[in-house]
């Protein structure tokens, strides 16, 4: 985002290796997602932010995101919530909350279905040009019980950086 659209990216990380990784991906500042996010934002000079992207545990992070979001800002997520979110926290700020789901266009045959392919091609080109990089960090092959167990154990451990891919039968 920083390189493509000129945003100042503030990422969260809790370990030195994950902080290093998000900085390599383009984050200019890093705060700890286990700490008080609004207070940490203030510590680095931000009273509020225009955009928040929640990529992990929407239930846990939504209240802090709602507190940190600027008036008329937008909170987005790709992560399901398990309990109702208190979207009334956004009312006074006229802030928005949106979901991004990769398969929406194809599932609902939306008129702009071709946009998905265009967006994926743009991302692929940016990766090929070295402007952005993939978040792939580990490939397990072939797809079998042992590798499924390994991937699951890695994810349950809560220390995975990036994405794990299982491939080849």
C-alpha cells in the first residue's frame, strides 16, 4: 500500500521477527497488537487514522479499531467475527465498516465479475516488477496427512509469519 498508493502504513507485530517482516513489506511504523493500540498510535504521533485493515481476530481488534478510526474513515476486514460487532461505535464518526471476500463476485455473479481477474493481474504484475512481494512464507508438499498436521500445528502455535501453502497431491 505504501509503494502503490502512497499510504503511511502502520502495522502491528509482537515479535522482532514479525516486526522485521512487516517493515520489509513496507510498513513505516510498527506497534504491538497486544498493547493499547490507540495509545501506541498517539505515542507515534497519530490521534486517529483514516483506514484500518484487520487481518486477524476481528472480535478482539474491532473495539480498538473503532476507537482509532478518524471521522468518515473506513475499517475493513477479511476475518470472520464469532460474535456481533458493536458497529454503533462508528456512528458518531460516520465511519464505515466493510468486508472483503475474494469470492463475492463469482458467488453472486456481480456485473463487475471481470474486475477480479484484472485486480489479480495487477497484483501479479506488481509482484513481478518487485514493487510488492507475496506474503508466502512456507510451502508444504505434497498434500498429505503429515503436511496437513504440520501446517495446522504451525497455525495453532500462533507464530506463523506470512502464508503457508499446501500443494501437489
